[in-house]
């Protein structure tokens, strides 16, 4: 199992060589608590990774684990990291990961999961993935690959008070011009990718700021599909405000 999990993690490095789709799901209860998941569907990778998967005997992986358990198993290695890196990893302990990789059905899906007591405490899911990368880059520690999302320096904040929901996405800093070439290459590789949000609320929706949004039949769930390039060069366009019926 360990070998196959490491193989699946290594395949994540290939995400940006093929179209993949990201989905951010949030469910909010009356009291403001809820759950969030970031789902990544990179099933197109299965064709690219056929030879590597063949070495593993075409075995199916369907596994869910917590980062806390992973970190506990590697506590000696983590203890050798600088305190700043240890603190970054500790923020991931509340997350779990679900992985499905099936060569027979050519499915490759990964979900990062977390429950929250109040949405104000909810961190940016993309940033959460990036928090895992130091384990892969430090001597004596293993972990997830560096997804590179930190280059884009976006910040996401959420707000919910029962009357209104807001998601605000902003750029932390302007990107240096020296990054332009790598950004354009990154965008080209993800040109067919999408970033979908599905937000489910305890109340019926009155209005949504994004005109392309669609509502469920009961008007309690809003869905918006963005080109993934918006996350890279137009993050503010991914901000959204939802008002509820009284």
C-alpha cells in the first residue's frame, strides 16, 4: 500500500501535463458549521501513466487517511525540520485525503476534506495543498509534491451570517515579471481545466453576484464553473456574494 500511495503522489506531478478539473464543495449548516472538500479529477492522467501503473499490477487504490496519522508516522523526520516548516505542516493535521486510482476504469481522483465549526476559520484549499510540499523538499522527509500554487499568491476569505455568504479572492502581491514565462506555460498546460464551486446552504437563495451561476431545484445550492486560468490571472473574478430569502 505504501508503494502505491507514493506512486499516486508522484503522479500528481503530472497533473499539469493533462487537463484536470478541480471542484470546491462547501456545505453550511444553520449554525455556520459545515464541511469542505477540494476534489481533483485527473483521470486523463491514467493514459499518460499507463507504463508506471502496469508495474504495480493494475491494482486499484481506494483509500482515505488523515494527515495527522501520516505526520505521526513520520514524526522523527518532521522533528528535524525548522520550526517554521513544522508549524506549516501542523496546519494540515485537521485535513483528510481520499484517493481513488483505478487503472481498469481509468479513474484518478483525489479529495482533500475538512470539517469546520465556523467558516471564518476556513483556509484556502489550494493553500492547504501547498502547505504539504515542504515534506517533499526537506532532507529526510517524504510527502506530497510541490504544486507551485504559492507562485500566484492568492488569498481566499469566507463569510456567512445567515443573511449573506461571501467568498473574497484577492492577489496578495503582484507577480514579478520574471515569472511571466513560467505562468504562461503553466496556463497553457491547464488550458482545458476547470475550477467548479458547489455551495450548499441551509436557506433558499435570493440572489447571486455571479450571473453565470446556476441554482439547484430547491434554490439552496449554487454552482459556478470557471476556467482554471481565472485562478491564475484573474482571481478577483472568482469572488462571489450570495443573499438568502428571509
